[in-house]
């Protein structure tokens, strides 16, 4: 991922230095596990554990000769411990190191992403409570529908983040796997006891029936989950973009002092932050497809997945991390124009109460289709003439039809429910949500 969309903590997880450190940690743990089995001399395991960090430049130089990144790493590490070097990588295949390190990195990345979701959720929750009774017009198909509240809109986003957090938690468990089981995963060259000791130290699970690799359905589940979380961010980013349109002007992204919205038009305050989140969501969906393509490998393994996931998995984590942070700042600093919402609601001329009018006529004894046609004709006349629907319908319906109370009360219930969700509750199954 380019530096523009990389935040330091997540970039560190996927850095070359972190990858090499994990490889070396795995080689050390394997040697110590073999020593516990009485196979590798204790002195050799101790020497491998005390080896200096593999120098990246030396590793790259060796890789230029071997044309194999793990083989080059093993050569450099082995050379650094002298005669004990023969015990480095004993019984292993490259994927034992690669896949186990990748599992550890995905677990670390999940922890960071989980924290980002919690932070965003807390901001959304606070803003939803703030706008619990902020009346606005709801829209379907981009058209006036019925009154609601801005807090209710935020509550929907908040509960979607609850689901996102739970999906990520499940995906993190799915990918927290590694393997130390040899060239075709059958432990012919390394016993399960060695594998179990290594995985325990790393906080991972052992793949129960590995091939040469950990099953890529795990990785696909992880990346598709990240893409789904991106879609959640995109949904609300799109809502903000629509509400910021010049004709609507109900909300606007934070706009910094000295910021320029356009190089040519000084009046512009463009929704660039949420547009950016929308674009990142598109990238995430693309990487999810790539991850799905990696599931089907030849027999016990081919290498067609390697080039894909070296890009897709780190970049998906980095991109979502950035988008979550950006969306948090957007919601936290979102400018909400309550007055403009009220003006737009009143501009609907009462037609947003058409369903309530329909129900009132039915309750009064009118056939449903007849009632529908009456209200439809009245609504059309109101919109065409600029009159209010209540004036067009007159005394055919009761005055309570045009009361906001029923809409605001129902919307407030969702906000109150969101307000009761705790950070600990984000991890619980939760009925119906």
C-alpha cells in the first residue's frame, strides 16, 4: 500500500522487518521444540535463539542468488550461528515458516482493526444520542419518504458496526492458524509435538490437516470480511455525500482552516473524505475476489496464490485501517445542520405523511385501494400546486395524521437501544442484530 493510505501501526505489522523477525522467531521456537524432543542439541537451540537479527541487505543479496526468499533467509541465519547452523530449519518446509508468520500477522492486524471499529462505534454512538430527536426527512430511491431522525440514521450505522466487529472477531479466529507439519502436511519430518509447542508460544492454532500450506479458505474468509466492513463504511459514506450535496446541505464533512476544495472554484467544500472511503471500499472488494481465487490450489500446493496474497492481504489490512480512521474523524467532526433538515422536511409539503393519511382513511372505513387513490391524487396535487397535503385533504383526515411525534418516538427507541451497547457487548452474539 502506498504511504498515503498507510498508518504507522498497521504498516509496522506488515513491514519487512516484522516479517523477518517472525521468521526468525519461528525458526528459534522450532529449534527449541526439537531440543525438548532430544533431537537438536540444547547448545544449538540456544545459539539459534541468541543469533543476531538477520540483516535485510544480506538476506536480499542471498535471495538474488538462490531465487528463493525463505531458503536465502535460512542460509543467512544458519551462517550466523556457525556449526550449529545445520539445525536451522530442521524438518521444515518453507510454508511452515511463511504460513505461520502470516497467521501471526493477520492476528496482529485483526487486533488493530478491532480497536479501530470500537473507536468508530463509540463516536457514532455518541453522535446518535446527540441527534436522538433531530428531525429529518427519510428518503427512499432518493425521493422523500417519511420523517425520521438523524440519530436513527446513525443508530443504523452503529448497529452495522456491531455486526462488523463480530464478523472481524470470527475472521480473526479463522486465520489465527499456522503449521509446522512438513512438505505435504503429514508430519513425516516433524512431529505434532513440535508443532504444538511452536503454536502455543505464538498464540496460534495448528492447522488440523494441512497440505503444504494452511487452507486458503481461511485467508479468503478474512479478506472478504474486510471487504464487507469496507462496504459498511461505504454505505454511510455515500449517505453523507448525498446529504452534503448543494441542493440538500443537511450535513457536511469537517473542513479545515486553510483547506481548499477546488483549485479553480473557491466556493467548493467537496466531500473528499467520504469519497475517498468509497474508493477504498472498491479496492477491498477487488482484493476479496483475488483472495477467493487463491483457495483452489493444485494438489498439496502450487505457488499461484503467493504473488496475490503478498499484495492483497497486507494492502487490504492497511486500506481498511486507514478507512476506519478516516471515517472516525468524519463522524466525529460532522457538521449537522438541524435547521436545514427542518426546512427540507417542511419543503415536502406534508406528502411525507401520506402513509399516515392512508391508514387514517382505512380506519375510518374506506376501502384500502380507494383510500390509496384518494391520498395519491391529493399528494400529486399538493406537489404540483405547492400547497400542503393537509390543506388538500382537509377534514377527510384527522389532525394527528400530520404529527411528527409517532415518527420521532419510534426512531428514538433505536437510538436508546444503541446507547445501551457497551464495548464488551460488541463481542456478544446479541439477538436480532
